[in-house]
C-alpha cells in the first residue's frame, strides 16, 4: 500500500514539475532581464541557473540515495566511509569540477567532518 502511495505522489509531483518548469524558467528569465534593463539589482541569470542545477542535483540524490543531499555530498560521505564504488565515483565527479569537490560538498552539507 505504501509503495502505491509513494508511486502516486512521485508521479503527480513529476507531472507537475514537467508542466510548470519551462513556464517558470521563462518567466524568471524575462523578469531578470527586465530588472537588469531597468538597472535594478537582482540575482543574475547565472545565479538562477546555478540554483536550478543544485535543485536538480538534490532531486537526483533523492532518487539515487533516498537522501536530501546532493549526489556529490553523498558520494563524498560514502567514499570517506570506504565504499569502493563511491571512491571511483568521487574521482569521476571531482574530475568534472575540482579536486576535493565531493569531500567539500559532504563537509558543507554536514555529512562528514572537515578533517576527513
């Protein structure tokens, strides 16, 4: 029964996200461009896209790990605990961003201590 409830909620959430994402993104883009043209200080489009990327990362982390943390943070945590696959995954993610990215993310999200 709980699986059916979870599946229903996940399906409805995914459909709502798919329906609302592009109109919301278009609206935010236009809003920020108009604000910049008028000389108002608003978070830039780059900031908006960064926040969207983090939100997608957290959503993916939720699906992969059942966690509310980013994939990088969970990978850093599990690699620090000695997970063989996660150590390989950590190297791959760090290669895309910078050396120590996963450990830094795990520390920032309070999954590991700084000295790991």
